[in-house]
């Protein structure tokens, strides 16, 4: 009886304290499935930290929120840069009248105007050896004099930001010049990534080690102080410059209502609440209770979202919920360690590719939403053509057995048990069990090595593995970002964890990566993609699909792989929200 | 007793030295290189070497051990490698939601369990005793995750009685967010607690002094509350106090499912990102807490049983 009374009093207290739902606030409620590790752009390495950083900070460029294929547009830069004939010197004009957020770091607490020196400072900060930024790889060995500056200050007590660097110079208050050591076709993409977002030196110096908790950017939203809580609330930047919603997009965007706000000043909402929710069930329930406006659907929730025809289930349609499904720019794979003598045998690698039952795997683990990878480059990027079909990704046990025999291991005889390193979570274990069964059918014994994420990364970076499984997501929309995973100089601890070295591949890759975007470069990328498919340095997996659910009242959401700055364009229709909320 | 307490507090020194040594061996000698995880997917060998230098991983081992010892004795744990936040601030910030959830739930669960145990001890062998025993066994047989999933779905989503997830700082704002996880915590604790308390109380009930009390004509209620409970308190205190460190370290599953930004999540994140300073800080803190609470247990014994003298 007493326990019942206690439970009841708890409930009553909870009722008393619950907040009533209101529909007068123009706010967007989003979910971040991971904790945010602070707001320092130079360390915004994961997708979710990048998304949060992008709400308060900005870069020189950003990806167009509507146009596809992805297109860069100037953001803090006034226009695209003037590039010298040799493609090495870039002149950037900075937009005038852009103000930093108000902060105690500035004189009288009022944000000052962004100047060219801020661009120079922010890039130098990315290179500062004392900060050891996660994003340094982006400009490592790219700008003239920057690596030398970094090396010099790795032994000094204090990094000297006043020191001039030939490849990174302020020409006047609104002009910056950057000089590359060698052609870097992805350079402008680098300047659209969160790592190169612009910070104010005063804020960095004022807040010191606490800088990551006090974001002071130029972005559309303001966050006075970041705390590791369950919700981050951003409010509209009252001093945000005149920036407008784009008036053109991809074909069909108009019909989807994505151009309804064309020409309107952004941001279109007053507030963004980001709820940090790690587990699948509360994410799903919060969205279904209309507490959140957008949901990235993963794992167990896919079944609850779509039917066998990959269409949104009727019960969600009735509530006006929209389904957004788009292929991701990613690839999953099982990598062989090519330093292991057995994996130098191409026929063995090809046989293992043929024995992997991708169709069943896709049904079991991706609800048939993923696409079989014919090469490392995902569809949508130059380098992957619809015409090319990888002959080794079909499920053909007879052919696999034949190749295995030709490889010198008939029925798997003579092959040692192969250990595949993977993560220790439930789904990874189930996936590796499935893989084991596939290989067993041609006589290959697989053992699973399960690891925490740090253990797995360590084994791969120290080459302490025979095989491992991994997924790679694009940093920017260029096939180079995927093909580099098999470039010999990138071998462990770099991104080529397979330690694959193919001189022919390397020579073409080296040539392609210095070329600007062109049909010739695309042809080289295609060649590289096909070389990988035929040489089988990995067992290719899938290109997965991003699945989102959006409430009917959320406007202007379009799937975007690099969505750091997308949130400033979102809008809500309060009338629709008021009407439809009754259904939840 | 004061001398005893001081002596026990002094024991902290060798224990902390031992804990520091174990932590040092685990994280500075045995564990792998954390730099690959800390630098992310594009780490280069050069950058990893630079970071190792910066994190002090290239220092002589004795110096590294001394750093661990220093942090154990000063409680200055420095900054997190992964989030770059000040660790003491992270812990303080995470301790508040963890305590908001676990302290009231723990107190209620303990009191409720004691009451239920006394009632079933009073009615031992009867229907209610059998019913409670069956419920306890059923309760501990179902996994905590099943309770969490069902209660969150049914009471928070379907009935809308509670918040689905989240947390707000300050009283009473946090109550709607911790009410449901606290109820689950209580239900999860009742099974093992009642079973243990019932056994301890029944052990006492068959002692000679209880028979004497009954022979003297004391009522069963007086016997239970005045004599049996007091004598059963020593194992109960041991059992209860020893659970306190785990309350402060957070109820990981509950915190994760209800998005409560407590210490459980901080520890898990640190493990997943090779954030050794945070893991070390949590290990040192739990050791200190454990020692202090075992001292508290000893002191409480003297109140529960006057025959116990601390020398």
C-alpha cells in the first residue's frame, strides 16, 4: 500500500511539474544521437560535433542546401576565389559587415566585424602544434610555409601567430591570399568543413582552455555557454547579416515546397533545441510524441518506419510524417591486411568476395535499404558509373570454390583460421557471425575478434590484424576521399588500414589527385574504382541509405551529406503543427 | 573511536598508492596507444607521435607513475583528452543528475525493502510470504533492459504520465525527468534487497533471545522492530552502504535510456574514446569512496550494536 502511495505521489509531482505544450514558439527540435565534445571547430571531427559547430560558426564556403550534385557557394567569402593560372595561388575576398556574436571576450562585450586576419588566425590555429587539432590532416603539407611554421613551433614555448607565412597572408582588411605547394583540387571543400570555420582570436585568448565551451562565431545562432546536458538550446543571432534563403535548387524542389521561402532572410526560426538522445527507443518515442521534428532512423527503427516496398507505413502517413530516403556517400567493407602473405593471393580474395551473400545480409541488417558496392566509390560521385558491374560481388559459391582451388586452397584446405576484427556491440557480432557462415560454405574458417572501438582502431593502426571490418563516410564529395583508402602511402596508421600497395593504382591516384574536376579526372577515378573491384583488396560491402522522418510542419529539410550549415535554413509551420499535434 | 577513524583514514595513503599503481599498469603500460582514437580516422604516424609527446606518454615511466599518484592525492585530474573539458567540472556536472536520480530512488528502495521484509518475516511461511518470494524471483529474473523498455513505452509514451527522456537542472524541474527512471530503479532493487533482508531477518528470528522475548510475552511487532531489526542491522548496513559508490558512478542503463547526463554516460564515453584521464579519475574516485564508506560502515556498526568497539 505504501509503495503504491509513493508511486502515486511521484506521478502527481511529475504531473505538477510537467510543462504544457505550446505552439507559439518558432522553434525546431532536433536530436543528436551522440554527445557533443565541445565547440572548437578544429576538433569537430565527427558528424554530430560538426553539425553543432555549424550552428554557431561559419566557414568561407558552404555547400548549397538544395543543389545536387553538391555545389559550393560563398559564405564568409564574398565570392569564389580568384585562382592563378597554375592553380596554386588563391585570392579570397571576405564579406564585409559580418559580425561576431556578442561576448565578454570583446571590448564592451560587443561582437566586432570579421576581418581577413581572422581567417589567417583560424587556419594557423588549425596548424598550431600545441593544439594538435583533429582536422590538421586537411591542410597537412598543403600551404607554402605552414608545415615549416608548425614544425618550428613544436619546440618553442609559445606559438607565434604574428609570424608571416608565405602561403597564408592577409593582403588587406578584407583580402586573404593562400598559396598551395602543389595542386589541391579539394581545397575549397576543405574551406567548407567545420575544421576551418572562423573563430575570433579574442575569444580564444579570453576563454583559454574553456574556449570550447563558449562558442563565439558569426553564425545564424548563438549559444552563450555550452554545458554537457541533455539539451542544447541555440537562439537566433539578432545581429546576423542579411543572408537569404536560396531561390534555386534541384529539379523537383519547387514541388516539394523547398523553394517556398526563397529570398527570405534567414534564420527562419527563433530557436533550435538539440536533444542528446543515445538510445533508439527514446529517440523513436520522442519523435512519435511530436517532441522532435526530425529523426534519423537507424537499426531497429527501420522496420517500424517502412514496409516491404520501402514505403512509409500508413500509420505514419496519417500523421503527416514525411519519409526521406537517400543513398549515403559511404562504403562498408571487410579489409584484408595485405602484409599477411596469404592475402597476396588475388584468387583467394576474389573467392571470398564471391562467397559473401550480400542479398541476405542486406535483408537481415539493412532491411534491403542498402546498395551493393561495386567499388569503393559510392554512386553520386564521379568515379562510379552505373554501367560498371563488379563480377566478384555476385553470390556464386561454385565460382568461389573454383577460384579457391585455383588459389591453392581446394575446399579451404591449407588455409589457417582467419581472424576478423570487429566491434563488440550486438549488431557487429551478429554481422560477423553471418560472415563466418558465408565463408564456412566454401571451407574457410573465420574467427571473430571482438573489440571496443579504441581496441579496434589500435589493432588496425598497428597492423595487428588479419582482417577487419569498417565503414567510411565521405569528408567531402570527391571520389579521392574513398580511393585514398587504398593508396599505399596512406597505409596504417593512416586511412589505408588494408595496407594495400599497388604501384599501378598509386601512380594513377597520384596523377588524378592533382587534377581539377574534369572529364579526364573522372575517367581516371573510374579506372581506379574498377581496378579495386577486380583486384579485390577488400571484400566490398554496401553503400548504405540515410533514412529520415520529418514532421509535416518541418519545412526546408532536404537530405544533405554535409549538413553543417543546413540548420539555418529550416522553418516550421506553426498552424500545421497545432492541427496535427492532436494526432500524436 | 577518533583514533580508529584517523588510523583508517591514514590507510587511504597505501591504498591510493596501490590503486595508482594498478591504474598506471592498466592504462600506461598494458593499454594500447590512445592517439589513433583521439586523432580520428585521418591520423598520421607523425601526428600520433606528436600527440604522444604532448600527452606525456613518452615521459619516463616513473614520471608517468608520479603523475597518476599526484592526481590521486590532489584530485586534480586535469583535462579530458577527448572532450578537452576540465575533468573535475565534468564530474561535478555529471554527479548532480546521477544523484538526483539515484539518491531518492535508493533511499525509497531501501526503506520499502525493509518494510516488506519485516512484513513477510512476520507472516513467514504464509501466503503473503510465498507471494513476495515469487515476485522477488520473478523480478530479478527479468532483465533491467526489459523493465526500462516497457515502462518507457507504456507509462511515458502510451499513457504520457512521464517525460520520455531528458533532464533539467534545478529543483523541482528535474522531478518529471527522474520520476520514471527512479520508479524503475526502485522496482529493480526490490527483488534482491527484499530477498537479502528477509533472509537476514529470518536468521535472527530463530535465535534464542527471540524465543525468550516471546516467552516474556512481548508482542511479535515489538520483537521484530525492537530486537530482531536491531540485531539484523549489521549485515543490512554492510549491504546498503557498499552500494553507495555505484549510485554516485551512475546508473548507466537508466541514464542512457532516459538521456540523463550523469556520470555513467561520462564513464562509458571515456571508455569508448580512450580518454584515460577521465577513466583514471573515475577509478580513483570510486576507490576513495569505497574506503570512506567502509569506514562509515564500521562507525555505523557501533551505533547498531553497542558490543562493537572500534579500537
